[in-house]
């Protein structure tokens, strides 16, 4: 049985004023895939995700989600999407309980169901004792866990995660990586963007590399490794983005630091 196509971008381009950010992106994404969506700063990764989510408009080409052209839709498709942005603004005057109930109800859950699921998920993260504490008192890692829970409360089919491991300790990172793998096994599709190459390499079954608004590589890690003859995703990334000066920059940087010590 052929996997179901969940997301399709057809010749998608986007400009901000005179600056071309995306240049004819073509991409088909299928259920159960974990897409490592990577690229240098300014490559167009966040713009792509915001276009898909309907957060920004004014693009050429076509974006389909669940077989529906989002420019012609009534946005009900968003109920099947979960999202954790790189920089999220939480309502920090709310408690975790209040924030998660609010989020769950926005996605159509009853307050009772949202509370039941939210508390259970907080408990799995060891945060049940903070359920009724204000988010302003939470650490960065605790806030990140609440965001991840909020993205999953409504059992979405398509997930967008931008640096989801930010602020998490090593044990929590292991848990989140395992959660993503199990969600993919259930047929969930995950769009994962991060600058931590070794994590992307380990959790993704498909990697898409964007440079200057264009897809320059698309395949499994093994396929990309064969094409580039590099042994790590970091090496592949550096080769395909043309960045090879990291050793020289580090050498000059450390020399400057050492000179300051001798003054």
C-alpha cells in the first residue's frame, strides 16, 4: 500500500520586498516520515514553515495539506497540525493547567478531556507538581516541555518542530527523541528543524537541505552520505553550503583570545 501524501509544495516562491527568500520549492511529504529540514540561517526554513501554517501569505505556487489547497481552504486542516516554534511567547501569567486547557479547547477538546490528557502528559515529564504553578516560574526546559505537550494534546497528524530540544537536559532529549520515533511509527508526519546536526542525523528518515531558498539535497542520511562522500551530516552540510572556513575562523578566534591573556 502506497504511503499517503500529507504535504505538497509545488514551485513555491516567496519574496519580502526585493529579497527573494524561497525560489521554486518542490517537496512531497508522506505519512510516517520524520523530515529533517535544515539549512544555514536565512536559508528560508522558517519562512517555509510559516507559509505552510498559514502564518504568512503572499506566495506563488501551491501548498497542499491533506490533499487540500490551503489558499482555497477554510483552515480546518489546522486542527490536525501541532507546532512548536523556535521562539514561542507563552502566556506566563497563566498556570500550566490554564494554558494547556486553553490550548486543548482551541483544538476542540472538552475542558475535562484537555485537563485529563494534560495532567497525564505533565506527569510523564515529572512536572505534575507544577501543574498549577504560573509559567513565569518555570525554567526554560520546563516551558519547552509544556509547549511540546500543547502541540500534542489534540493528537495531530502533522507536526512542525523548530529546535524542540532547546533547554532540555540529556534525559529529556532521549525521551523526546523516542516519542518522535513512536509517533512516526503511528503514521504521524514530523517536520523537524534544528541546527544540531547529530540529532537531525539520528532521528530523521529523510533530510532536506535548503540553501538560499532552494532545495540542494533531499534523501536519507545514507543517500546523502554516498552522494557527498562525507561521514557525518555536519560534513555534508558544510560541503553543500560551501562553508569550509570553520577551522581557520576557530584558529584566529583562539589566537585572539590568547593574545588578550598576554597583555
